C-alpha cells in the first residue's frame, strides 16, 4: 500500500489544493513533510486521510474537517497492485459523514473491512500507524504474560494513542519468545529481540535495554549507568521507544500472518502518520528521529506534520509542503526546493520560521556568537540579554533556551 495524491476541496481551511506524496517513484525518499504556522491546516490533512481509512461511523470520532457541504476529498493510492481513488462527498441527511466510493467497484468496502475486521488481516503485507504527541497516562504494569494477537494488528492503529501496558506486553512477549525450546521459534525470537534492543539503542541517550524482570514482568533499561524501568524514562525517550516498538509489533504480526522470511520483518512497507513529534523531543533528537525510524524500518512511507525547522530539514530527498495563511483560507504550497537538503540556518531564515531577509540570518549568527562568548566569560547578564533577543526573533526555534528556567521553576515549587 502506498499513498500517491490527495485532493482537498472545501476541507478545513483549504479551498482547492492537491498534495503529491513522496514515493520512490518521484523522490529520493518516501517522506512527506507538512509545515506552516499554527492554524493553517497541517493536522487537518492527516485527519482527512484518517477519515478515508476508517469506517464512516468510526470516523465521526475524528473532529469535523469539512469547510462547507460542497466538499470533495479524493485520495489516490496503490492498494494490492492497483491504483485506486477513494472519494468523499457529503451524504444527504448527514452533517459530516462521507459517501465514499471507488473507481474499482467494492474496493472501498473491502479496504474498510480490513481495518475493522481481524478476520481480514491475513494477506495484508503492509502496516498503518499514527503518532500524536499525546502520551498514555495509565500504568505500564501488566498482571500476567500476554501474547500478541497478529490478526488484531490494525485495530485502533489510527487512534494515535500508544498504550503503556501494550508496550510492556510486546517487550515481555518478545523476551519470552526468544527463550523457546523450539529451534525455529528460538531463531525467530532471537532475531526479533535483537531488533527490540536496537530500538532502545537508537531511542535513548547513553542507554540500552537490559532484560525483563520475569517475576514482576518489568522491562529494565540501563541509562547513564543506572537501571530504570519504562515509566522512569523521560517523555522524549519514551516517545520514540514506545512508537518504534508499536511498529515492530505490527511488522511481527504481518510476518506471522503470512509466513514471510524473518530476515525481511523490518522491511515491511506501510504508511506512518506523525503529528507534532517535536513536542517531546530536544532539537538534537528532532534532527535525527525521522532517520532513526527509517534506519529501523526503511520501507515506510512517512507523512509528518511539524513546526520544527530541524525536522523539516532532516531527511534528504523529502518532499516539503507549506500550509500558508491567506485571507479567509489556507493554501498548500510545494516548497521542496526551498526547504529540502538545506542547512538549518537557511531554513530558519525563511518566511515560516522567522525573518525573510538575509539580515535576519546574519543577525542571528552574530547573536549566537555573542552568546557563546558571554557563556565562556561567565557574563550571565549579557547571556540573558542575548537569549531574550533571540526569543523575540523566533520564540519557537529558540524555546530550548528556556529549559533551565523551567527546570528551576519546577525545583522551587517542590
């Protein structure tokens, strides 16, 4: 399965716009990045696709996205070696529901049933997943060892919530799997467990997965020389760990349902939607996290909505679309040539992220150099003055400068 094009007419803030998604056929990567100011419609684009994928009655749980009744949504994709279009229009007598049909008779119902009915999971050689910045606040604890049910791998795959207990369940199951006395299962389990350890390695700063305490069913991680359990990880570390483990669990299910070669497990194709990952990630991790996903799972098609200039410029060959505010509506502008493969300083100086003149870029460079000298000389007053000026120029980009202040405020409240 692969997304090709999306056409939106009177959807959200968009009057009549089209996106051509990055695929191996038209780009050097399969990453499409959506950026723009707040309120310009980035997330609505992802929600529109989710509306198409999910059964119309379930889709009502997603916020309304139509601009007016005369709306049209068309998603062109390749599904089971066919190019098909799912089309959504207003259904008479319903304020939001789509009347969805396809150029291939009955194909939409078949696709919708696959996502909703576990009995139809076998035969699918792809995955779907959706990441939001929301974290589950339930415990990680599970009372007993549980098993992954491969046929359920698409159920709720697009609701955006990575459940804490489900993460523990997957980790403990793979730990159990590798200790099988059956030589075939043991080989499979050891291979999958190696991928699990790799996920922790690329998701943690100076950390690694150690083992599972089998009496308590608690995964143990060593970070900075200390043993900790999952709930002790920072939100940023946990963001990557949980979501990559979720992908691994889905790919295991596809492998198991279809008796595929175990060596190809992480090469499973699919579509991953990501909304505002930067909410949990330090700029250092923002620069690398998309490439970390592709390092683990190279055949995923990724569609990401972001405010982060680090993410926008992080993937070579990505397509970049900017949602731009107009009078009373937004437009979607393909600006790949402006943003793709550009240094962060150049991206920062563009219209979306800051000043548009070359003077702004030069001024930022001068301020950053002056701040470096102030820090080196211990001139705290000058350092604070420069940081205040940088925050005025681009509060979104330089928000990391306030981290120490926020930490001090938290300490003082205790």
